[in-house]
C-alpha cells in the first residue's frame, strides 16, 4: 500500500496539534506518495498527532543526514494532562480505515542511545509504547474497544542488564471511565533490545478470535540475523465482537509514555527520542 524512506517528505503543522504529510519518495517507483496513501479507499486520515502541547515539548521532524532522510520522534516534556495523569505523545495516525483486517509492516527503528539510561532506573518500565493497533477505538462510537500494543519493557525494579519487547492485547467497555482489562500479554526474554543501533522491525497482525487472531514480530539488528520475537495465536478483537470490521484506527509508528518516565530522563539530562526509516506498509499480507 505504501513505502517511504522519508526522502522527499514534508511535514506541515495543522490545527488541533496535528501535522500533515506531503511529498513523493523518488527512491521508489510506486506506492511512494503521501497524498495517495491518504486517498486510498481503505484509509481515512493520515497525520502526526500530539494531542496537545507545543513543538518545544514534543516534535516529529524529518532529519537529513549524509544524503539520507529519516523521521525523528522526540518528547521533551509531559505535555498532555488527562485527569491526574500527565503524559507525552508523538504518533503517526492512520484513522477511520475501512476493512483493514490484516496488517503487515516493516520499519527500521533506532532508539536514542540515551534511552539505555532506563536500565538503571529504580522503577519498572511498562509504559513506553512504540506501536499500537485498535480494533475499535475507545474515543469513537464503536462498540467493544480492543487494542494491541508493543512496548519497550523493563519488568523488574532496580538496575537491569537488558530491556525487552513486550506485547499485550486488552479491552474495555466503550466509556471514558471504564478500565482496560488485559486479555493477554507476553514479554520476550531472549532478545536484548539495542540502543543507538538501527534494527528492522517486522510486524504482522490479523483480526480474529482466540483461535484465529495473529500477532507476529521479528527483529533484525543491523549487521545481525533475524530473530522472531513473537509468533502468537491470540484474540485481536473484543471477546464480545460479533461483526468484526478490521483495524479502524492504528498508530503504526509511535512514542508514548507517562510523566514519571519523562521526568526521570530529564532529571538525568537524557534525550527521549526514536528514529524511523524505510517504512513499508501492506494490507492482506503475511510474513
């Protein structure tokens, strides 16, 4: 459906803390135009979303370096207030989609080397979202919200040698005060997440119940070999869903966390950012 190395990509601030894409990546001969992606019959809106705040507090930007371009997401301050919780968000939205029931994507990801500072934190790290897919969103009028989220993860308090990837599927009733309930979750304990190095992330997600839903993720460190991190048959829709209609909203590229994590990094003089390159996106494709 779409492919970009972020060459020829422009970002333009819109109202309501959104950013619009434009441009064509001439490194590819097809599926390389941002306007065509948004104009696709299965896709509704394509934007960067911050939810709130100013560019000095959170920012998506295109970096040109050595003849190559890539996208950077950075959070500087907890710029969103939601009740008693402060948080930070930069994410690519594909919203109001039609009948996208199977997603496959690859992207090169680099975590800023400063993020290794999280390994020394006395707290757990369970909220550091990098990818999120909604099979019914909780801010719309869709029934039975369900989501699949991939996080950078540290399960133990205190210093650790390694950080991991973690994925979970959770659900709720569609109301603002309803709590999320974990349907399933899994931490990969074999792969140590690298910092300051590029790695290719491969994700496959298929809509289904506990017998037909699929989540797959593999990582190939630059210069290394591919490792399958998750290969799961799990529910990817609400257990009450009788008429599944696909992943209507999702954030295939994301940086999202709470204020405690942001404050810890800031107190240590560390940067919170991720770098993204070579994003390829398909529907109705499996690994």
